[in-house]
C-alpha cells in the first residue's frame, strides 16, 4: 500500500491542558493561586476514581524544560495547551504576577525551541470560589473569564500563535450540570442549559475582548463532536439520532455559526430553556469571524429512542465493537474510524455557507493502560498507533474531498490527569508514559511512530 502524504504546511502537533499536567498543589503553594472546583469535587463527590485530585499532575511545573526537550526530540512544532484562569487572577481581580512569570518563562522557551503555542483560555480550570457562587450558571463567571482572556492577551500574547477560547463547552455544561459526571456533578437540565448559554455568551464576549487587544491575532474555539447513528431504521430511532446530534453537537455549533439553537431539541426542552434575547444570540454568533474551528473527536455513538430520558435517546453498546481501556466504544460498526470523516463532512456542509473557514483536529486519541517494566526505555501501545493511523487516514480522505482540515493535534503528549478517571491506569492517553512514583518519562511505540509522521508528513 502506498504512503498517504499530507500537504507540507499541514500542522501535526501535540496537546495537553494546564490542570492535567501541572495540577494545582504546586501553583497553590508557590504562586498562591486559587483552588479549582476539581480540588473539592475529587475529594468529596465520590465521582472521581480513588478520590484523586489533580495534585501535581505530571509535575510539568518543575519539569517543563525536560518536557520541551521531549517535544523537540519528537519534532513537534505545534503545541496546544491551556492557561488557567485559576492561576492568572486572584479572586479580588488582581493579576497573579507569579503565575504570569511562570507562563512567560515556559512560553519563551517553547518559542526559542521553534514550537508554536496554541492556547486554550478555558480547559475546565474553574476557580472554586466561582463554583461556590454558581459556576457557569452565574453570569459573574463570564465577567471573570473575559478579564482572564484580556490578561492572557496583554501579558502573554507575544508568544501565542493562536487562541482557542473554550475547550468542549458540551462537557462544561452537559457533562457537568446535566449528566453529573464532571465537576460540579449536577443532574439538573435547567442548570445545564443555562450554563451552556452563559458559556456561549462568555465565548462571544471573550472574542470581542481579544480582538480589542490586538486586531490581527488568530482567534478560534474548540468543540467536542460525536456522530450519532440510529440503531435501526425505525422513525423513532432516526428521531433519536437527530436528538443526539442536536444535544451533543449542534447545541453549540448552531448558535456559534447560525445564531440560533437547534429547533427540535429547543422545542422539546421548552420550560427548561434559559431566557435570552436576540442581542444574546448576536453576541454568541462569532463563528464566521473565527480563524479555525477546533474539532475534538474520539468516537461515534449508536442511539435508540427512549421516551423516559429527557434527551429522548440512549446509547446502544454493540458488544462486538472494540473499546478503549475505559470501555468507550472507539469504532462503531460498520463505520469504524470513518465516524471522524462523517463528522468533518457534517460540520463543513452545515456551516461552510455560514462562515466556517477551516478546521483542525484539536484532540484525538485513545485511552490504554500503560505498563512499564521499570527497565526498558520503551512502552508498547500498538493499539494506540493503530487508532491514530486509522483516524489520520480519515482526515486525509476529507482533505482529498475538499474539506479544509489544516491540522491535527494528538491527544496527548504525555499521560496525565483524566478528570473523573483521576490517575486510573486505564485512563492513560499519552504517547509518553509517566511513572506516577518517580515522574520518569518513557517513550511509547506510538511516540516513535508519530515522530516519523511529523518528520515525513506521511502515514504508511
């Protein structure tokens, strides 16, 4: 089989996030930074594996020089990470100079190494004090977030290649306030829809603020996506697939690009919907002005109609389908990795006439248990390599068919804190193994494979 060749200017990069690799113990102690909502949620909710807090993450706070050398050795020239609003600002609104100094040193070194920095402004690092005041159901959170965005642009902007305003607002709203899986762990649909609306308002306000600081910067955002396939050809299951698409995908992308919520789910949710104005929707509709739409993709879903569930659908797990080590289906027969192609096609043809210019895959990866014998400088993870290969192949297929995908950021550079999964061994997404006791970094076979992809812009 011939190699699949990507354009020379295609961005092959790596990704992580502040709280997952830095944690918060060091930042609280050395910077006086605010605790995040994950600190208490992990300890007291009973919803995080082993009650594990982010702790020190993988000690990126102290080992960042070593980790930059690993990026250089991998050949990575594009790196997506986040700047935490729990670090940049104190609760009194003052800028945390020690945090800014740390980021400045880190970003300067990355830039000297020839690594372009793509900064996410919110990757779930909500300060605990804002959570205690209602979190994303309180518009005060929007005000603080906008100040955080301005602080980052004014103090770190010279090092930043591109901004991503939010990471996966579906998770911040639905997974956190409706399904109860992520912090704050609520199961309240009304709160979830209000949080979603406030997140979208915050995104619009942050866009305006960033643009006021520098008219020439690249401003983008990131959504997580999941194609939904009907479990059967019945009218009910086909309707369930539509509800699933609107719940997971279009609830955030339709307002962003079209300026309205998807009509079927909005009608269903009726009394649970937040009150909003046309001015709100105009503020939210910044999609046409964005440089890129970041697309996070892990898997698809097969759904069946269920009238007892407020979203009117339930996932149908196919026992024959492969899963990752967290039990997530990663290939949906008969679609397999083509789910990514389907998702890119849907996004492009839904929004290309509404201002969508280009897309990156900003996260894509597979959770696998990491086991190291403590002797060899290599960890085998061939299933992850296969996962990457098949999904990157689908991106190439999309490009060949005229869909403007211009980058791929593998999730993740290193094993790290996986939110509700804590540091569960099966939750490791990294191409670099990190020993939890010693913090030793060990390359996996997927890292060596990806190094060749970056160097050649080819996959075999």
